[in-house]
């Protein structure tokens, strides 16, 4: 937390955010991804701007790019994604990240006569998306936003997906706005009927850094006795740790070897050596406690037995129990766990 | 305006029709009513002797033309008595506020009076259909069935003489007996049908059957998402019967056949009506639910049941045919092909299946021949048949929102189940850590789960042979160091061959948790759609572990499951934990101390047990049995002291706890399978069932979710199974070609489906009102009028209560509102506490809402015992005696006391006065005679509802009970037991009121048809609610016609029971809704979990309008209904 009560992500958090971004990119694969921009004008920092994006240059150029480069996708419904770095943050009283921030923007162009239905579907999809990453899926709420007086209520609607903590605190992790376009500037053919019409746009804006903070807070806000940080398995910056009570030099070699196997499989291991050699049982317990607080979902526990027969323990942060696996199960058994 | 009227009543010595009680300012000037009108209206005011406002003078003149409003001296004297009675029961007759009078010019009645009027208009309406029906009824011999059926698509007619087959567009005659068959595996559309008229046979075959591939182009389903393969029916698949002019179809459960007729789905009414032999059977020989159970049971019937068993049967065609026609039983075997077989099998067995279908048609005809004359005799009024025909033509318009509704409900349902599952999974993970140091032993819920752990062990390595070498990954791109390490640990990899062939799942985890997990997929066999995730992925709210993971409590005690008894809970009865082997008694005691009633048990138990320990081993077994026996003896005492709702089942666990079962709705002998099921969900709100960890939000949320989901889970199959037929663009009226999808549902209504002849239908008639926490409960609002149309309808205000009370009024006093119940029904108001529920609530000392429930229960025949149970359920703090006292008081006030009067022959020896039942039975006993020999049938006296109950009992115990309004007879199954007067009495009493309400509904249907002619289409009616589909420009007139229908129907009803006037408060609906969708009130937004934004924002549906009588007059263009074009034309 910085002086002006804004927050800033450290390396661990930034890595978490980066993974969230990757997930966002792979969500709704129908999209044409239109890259990154630095513009700061077309972000809906104020409430009114949520509905006026269609008049921005960026939206124009995106639309043209779609028609030019993806002619087969240029019909309703279609989806555009782009990133935008901005110095203006979305208004969020409870939690706000120090600028500049990254906005993940999805524009869903749909048939105007089914706009509402798409809008609700998208709300539901987005909410579920957030729920999947949460330690408590019930914390997400869809909150309708009042429309500013300047906006025609027939053409616009807006909701925020709020992540709530306790009674009072909440963060808007995603903004969804529906705007029906008019006139001839933007016209697309209807995928079903072929008739061209001005589409309705559903825009989703996620402020990456703020949303990442929200997810981190989510990981701490659980009713458990332990101080685990319940980060989502798939998003966790460190997916796995290796720990053992040091017995002899062979043990260090085995740790090194397993670390190597896991790293080559693409798993993200704990910082530093990637493994921890502890002196005794209590130090090992301390280490595990630390891993839990860092949100590492699994820790491989090696023992003297491992050196004999290859059996090791896979300890889970969430159940605090360990299952026995064999060295030959690595890395596939672990890979499976992180797949979905 | 008032002058001639005064002359009119000049013959009456007493001026009872007081002039102009000044209307309260608000009522008179409300709603933009011009001042002039209210002055004019005020001259219309009238009230009766007990100050109940009567209909305006002009209306009375039109409806009761032969009756003048005057009273005799005797009536006035009687009224004094009535008023005294009313005051005694807490009714202040001055308290009611007058309502504005109404000026209306009704169309002229057809006939001398209102009774003749209804007879004549109903007759007129059924006439064309009777003319088609009677020839079928009278036809002794149907045309001969053709020897061979042609395998031709569409209709084929068969010559009655030589059987020649001729393809026809549709049957040539307008009166048919008809039956449709459906091949269930190929969807709900018909595959074949047969019909017979008095002239010839017909057979219809679906093109789907004749052509192996239907040539009909596959239509793009309307707005259907890719995930949902929903069937999509169009008119082409259905059977054409033709439209225009009246035609009549007879069938058994004919609404099923009707739903497969093409013309029924068009917005315009086809003129076809349906006679359902099943409904006729219910009217003539319907049974109670008890009787139905008896009919179904295989047991030898009791002697007292033999009488009615001969008079009735279950509803299937086979049973109904056996009852009315006897002879050889119908064979239903070929039917299995339709139920289980494929289209191909139907094709192969075509001849025999059509013959089977035709056989059913013949059987239906034989049933009709016997049954219809019986029906006609028992239900002589033409309105009964007219009503039935109308009820059978229900029509529910829908549009693409229907599919959207199903999709949203289904998705929301899935979302919620994922959420619930997720919470449970988290709880399970958390619970795992109890394995550490066996902490689970002290967990109140999880102590009896299987915490055993499996280990992964390697097999013994072979002594001599070395292990096979495990191939390691490609090492070429590795550094030398990496390669060195691989080589170093190669021997560890090699031991893979020593792993067991079948690897245990999650070695190191407790057994109960492992049961919730799936094996990870092997590399080659991963199914895409069913992705594996680690953890308790198989958990669901229905599992036995779920309530435990949520730490649920009943009345504060932890839940516990026993295979033998189902779900129950643990109540400790001793505080020393010495003998507890498994139950964590310390923790239990820390949570809930030994309750008072169990404490004494414990001390006695201890001495018992000490005694039991003395004998040697041989006797131990015996002693144990005795020990349990002792508990069971004590049980009665315990049960009496235990105040909760758990059920004793003679179970002691670990010698420290009682195990009590959760109460099952079907009675104490049933076991509860899941405390998270529908029946228990509201126990959570009553705090009977709660989570033992109030801080745990997960439990609260899972329960919330379970509550939200239960409605959809219980109803979705029926809702999704509704057969929606979509109309193509060219089948729509030209004004509806806006590119949206329109369709309709013909709900499968059994026009008279119960003993009381109420209509039955499983989806729509029981549809819940929309509730914010009930997923999918916006169902009814998904019936949506097409653009340019409106749904017009209303609920009859307190219909059954009024019927019951007016019967009492007419019988006891001949005056509206002269009995306390009558007055409260007519003039009582909730706002000043003068309505029935408020008065009972006040008298007994309970809340109005509770009083309301008990009042209805009583009027529907529930006894004092039941009221007692209800009272305790509402208020658990009432002791048994308190509840009993309150129930007794309530019954004394309302129903009154049972009083016996002597028969005349005993007047000499005994005083002629009322005797209580105790006195009466004593006197009879003294004389060695039965009660009935000495006394008349007892009557109720002194209660607000005594008059009503006396009248109802009088009707119900008659030898041939008839409904008061249309004179319809009670079912033969209940009539036959004349000597057993008390048998089924509550049912019969209830029948009088409910069947009376059905008469009421039938009359309304007739009246609406008379007023609106072809301008309304019947949509749906549930009991006291009536809805029509109307073109927009006719909506206001239809609303006014609804109000007038209420006026005329009530007038008819009171006229039938000897009253020739009608109270103003019930003359019109309180409001008629003119709306675009079907909903209880036109302002309801129907927000539910599946419709979170409501109808207005979510579906763009605006609130409807609600018209009082004066607004309806305004909107319909004035009060002169006789000038409506179609009415004027008729006269």
C-alpha cells in the first residue's frame, strides 16, 4: 500500500496478473485480438465515457481493422479484444492501483434485436469466469449501474461485477456496458440473415492490476484457521514447491533433479533454489507454513525413503494432507492437476 | 331521478332504502370521476337491513326485474335479532364504508329472470355441439372397421360398405370419436390417428412414418442456443381437422389428442370443441384420494368399501370401459411399441397398431354411449357442458422468450449447482485436515465417517533379476549435469514396475474423501467434455456427506445419519462421558447441555445399567434386550416431555445420546433421505434447521442455493416437456410478421379432473407465483400475448369463502350479510380490523396471518385437532394445553357448539331444548336407544359460521347431494353410502363449496361468451382465476365484460338460493387485469434468480393495466353495453 492509499503490485503479484491476462486472452476464442495500445483517451474513467467509446478513434480503427483483416469474422455476433495502457484508473474507492494501469477490453458486437439476451449471457459468463478463480464463488455480485442523464436508457445498460469482502468492502473487477449503435458508421451483416445492420456493442473492461489485487485479497479472505493464501491453482505464480529434510548430498541432487524435471515440463516453481532443504521437522513445518502463505498449491516432500524407492509425498495446501506418488509419475501427474 | 323510485316503493310501509348516505369525499371524487356523475350515482344507493350496501338501483332493476325491494315487518324484526347476533360476535355494522354506485346499461336478459337467462344462453351455446354429439351417443352400431388400413400419409376415408380407401384433406363429418398415437422415442408429434363418425372410418398417418426421411425442410430452430437441443414442432407435423364452424371431437383424455391437432395452435379459434370421456367419468363416478388409493391397492377391500367400489374405477380407458361397458377387458399390449419402440417398429406393425388405435376409438364410443346419458341426467344445466367445452379449449400463446426462459433457468441452475458444489468441495478439503492427530474423533458431524487411509506400497523386488529399465525422456538436449542426475536416479525410476498394477486413489487421504474424487485420466483417454479436476469433484448437495460438511443442526442438536432410520439428530442424556465409545460426547455437551426432560432419564438409566451389569455373561444378551425394553416403556413419558418436532425411534447411541429422527412429511414411519430436500428448506428460515457454525457463510449459502433450485428441479421436466408448436411466418396474421418467433402451448387440461370437477393440469394449474428466491418461478409470465393482443382476466375475490357464507346467509336469514360470517365476508375490511381473519385473530390471540390459514382450513373441513397442530407449528412456544385451549376457543367462536334437538316423540318425557352431545348420548343410553332414534341430526349453534356449516352439512348429508347453483350431483362413489352419513363427510362438505365454485366458473365462461361472442379466446383458468386472449382494441370492452360477468354470475347464484339482491362489495371484480403477459398482478416484475433484472428491464415488458369497474366503463367507451355492435346486432 502506497502513501496515497493506492496499492502497487510487487513481482509476485505482477506475475499473478500476467497469468490472469493470459487467461483473459484465451477466453472467448471467437475473438480477433487487436493488440496493445497506449492511448489513454478511450478508457471509461468517468461514468459517462462508458457509453461514448463508440465515438473514439480507437474504436473506429479497431472496427476498420476487423473488416479489413478478418473479413470472415466481420459479422454479428463477433468479438474484438485489445489491451490499453492508461494513466487513468477506473473509479474504485476500496482498492485502487497506482497508474499506469492496463485495461483489458473486449467488445462484443451483436445483433441489436438480441442485444439484451447477449448482454445477460455475457454477464453470466463473466461472473462464472471470476468465480472460478475465487476462494469463495459467492462473493461475486452483478450490480446494475444507474445511467447518467445524458444517455438514452433505451440504448444503454451497464453493470459492474463486484467482488465483495464482508459487509462493506467491494471492488468492481469488471465493467460491462451495452450500447446500441445507430446510423451508418458501423454496419455489420447478421450472421443468420445476412442483412446488414448497426450492431449493439457489449464492452467489457477489466483493469488488470486492480482485478489482480482483488483476487489476491480474495485469496486471503476465507474463514479458515490457517493463514493460507488460497490462490487459484491455475493462476498461482508458484505452482509447486520441493522440500525435504536434508539427509545427505544425494538428497540435494534428487531435489535438483526433480526441480529440473518440473521446470522442463513448464511448471512454475518457488523462487530461489526452487527447493528447500530443511534441517529438521520443525523447520520443515515452518517452510510449509510459508509456502501456504505464499499460496503455493502443492509441495513435493522428499524423504530418505524417496532415495530408496522413489516414493514421495505430494502435499496439498488446501487439504493439508499428502498423497504418496512415485517419482516416475512426475511431471505428468502434476501437469494434469494444472490443466483445468 | 329518485322520484319515480320512491313511488315504486310507496307500497312499503317502512322506508328502508335510506337516501344518500353522503359518500366519503375520497371515494366519490376519486379517479377523475366527474362531479356530476357522483351526484347522479348517489341516488342509486341502497342498503339492506343489516347495513350491507346493495347493488345500485338501476342494476337491480335490470337483473331482478320481477323483484321489488321491499321488506316486511317480520323481516325487520328478524333483522333486529341478526344485528344483535352480529354485535355479539364483534361486528360493528356501522363500520363499513360505502362504495360508489355504478350506472350500467346491460344487454337485455334472455328470459324472464336471471335464471332463465343463463339457461337460455348456455343452451344456445352448447346447441351446435350437442347436435354433433347426440348422433354419436345415439349411434348403436358404428360403421364397420375396414379390414385393411392403407399406408398413406395424411387422412384416408374408408367407405362403410366396401372399405374402399380415399385420401381426403380432412374428415368430412364434424362429429368424431378420435384417438392419436405417439411414438415416444421419436418425439411428441403424432404418428398415427384414427377417427370415426356415424358415417365412416378415417385414419391419419404421419408423413414421418410413410417417408423414411421426412421431406420437410429442417427449420432453423428459433433462437435456440447451440448447447440446447430442444425439440421444435411446427404445424406441418400435426393433424389437420379443418376449421370454421363448430365441430366436435370425443376422446378419452382428449386434451392429449387435442394438443396434436393443427388448427388448435392458430391464434384464431377453430370452432372445434372437445368432449372428454375421462372428465365425464370423473363427474359421474369420481373418487377421493383415499378411494383412489383403495382402487389401486391389491388388497382385499373392507366391507364398508364394497358399495362404492362397484360404482367407480380408476381413470384409464381400460378401467372406465370395464366399469361402464363390462365385457372383455381391452388389450393394451400393442401400446408398448408406441412407448418403447422405434418408428421402424411402428412401420412393421402398422396394421395391428392402427387396429389397436381404432379399438380404443370404439371403446371410447361405447363408453360415451353409456356415460353421456348418465352425465346429462346428473348435470342437467346446459352451462355445465358449456363450461366443460370451454375449459377444454385452453390456449397459451408464447414467443421466443419461452426458449430464452428455459435456457436462462437451466443455465442459472447449473451455475448455482456449480457454486454449491464448489462450497462443499472446499468444506471437504478443509475437513481433510482433521485427519491430523485424529482430530476428527471430536468432530460432532464427521466422527462416524470412514477415516481409514490406504498406503501406496511397492512390491518386493525380485531377488535375482534386475528390474526392467524404464525408458527416460529424450536426453540429447540436456546438459551433462542433467544427464548425470538422470543416470544417478535411474534406479528410482526403474522401481515403477514394483508399483501395484491398480494404483490406489489418493493414498494418504481418508476413505470418505476419496469417494468424492475421480481418478485422474490416463494420458490417452481424456474426454474433452468431462474434464478432470483434482479434489472432491463428485460432491453434490444430495449426498449424505453434504449435511455433515455443512455442520447442520436440528433444534440445535447435530444431525446424524443412521442407515435404518435415515436422518436424525443426537440429544445427549448424560453428562459423564465414560461409556461413550465413539460419539464425541464432550463436544456435544459443550454445544448442547443435557435437556431437562432427558436428565432424569440418565439417572434412572444409570441404576438400570448397574443392575444389568450384575448377571453373568450368559444373561447379558437377555438383559440388554430388557434394557432396551425399559427405554421403550419410558419412551412415552419422554415423548410427552419433549417439545420439539423430532421423532422418537427407540434408539440410544453409545449409551449417552438419544437418536431422534427428523420428521417426514408423510408421517413418523418414513425415513428422511436428505435434510437438504424441498420439504426441509423452509425449516431453515424457521431456524429449526441451521448450521452449527453460524459464522460459516458457506453453509448458509449452500442452503440458500438449495432453496433457489428446488422449484426448478421439481418442475423443469414438466416445463421443458411442454409441447410448443411454432408458427411459420405465413401461418401468422399479417400484423405479426415482424421476424420474431411465435408459438403456442395447448395445455393438457382435464376439464373436470377431480371429484369436485375442478380442472386439472400438472404444469400450469400448480404453477407457483413468482418469488425472488425461486429459480424459474417466472414461468407464468412467459405466456405472452402476441403484439396487438392482450390477456384480460381477473381473480374472483374470495370465491369459496363467499359461496360458503352466502349459503349460510340465505339459509338462516334470507338476507345478505345477516350471519356474522356473511357480514364479515361482504363488508369486513382488513384495514379497520373487521374482516373475518382479524376478528378471529383478536378473539383467540394469534396473528392475523395464522388466523387466516386456520380459518380456511376449518372452512375446508379441517377439525379442531388439525387447528391445534397448526397453532403449535406456527408458534412452537405454545404448550400443548395452550394450543388446545386456543383451538377450542376458536372453534367455539366460529363453528359453534353441536346441539341436539329431541325427536317429537320424546317431547313428553323430556324438555324440548338443545342438548350437548354429552347429554344427548347419555339420554339415549338411558333409553337404550341410538342417538339418532332419540334426537334429530345435530346442528351447530352460537358460532359465526354455524349457519354455514348447518347448511353445508344439510346439503352434504342428503341422499342425493346437489350443487346449490347448477344442481349437479355428487359422484356416485360418494353417494352410494346413504346409511353411513358420517363417512366422507368432510369431503362432501368440501365438495359442496368447491363444486359450487366450479359451477360458478362454468357460469362465468358462459356469460363471457355471451357478452363477447367470438371476440375473446379462452386462455386459461385456474380455479378462481380466468384469463382471455383478446385483440388490443377489444381489451377494454373485454375488461368491462369481465366485470359484468361477475355481476351476472353472482346474481344468478344468489337467485338460485332464494336471494333476489346482490351486495355491492361483491358485484364487481376488485380489478380486471389487462396485460401482455400472464401474471398474478399486472405490476409484478417477476424477478427471480433466473430473471434477475425483472420483466421490465430483462425482457422489455411493461407493466399491464388494472381496471376497476368505473375505469373499465370509462375505457370501454361508456356504460351502455347494449349498444356494442355484436350485441345490438343480436337483438
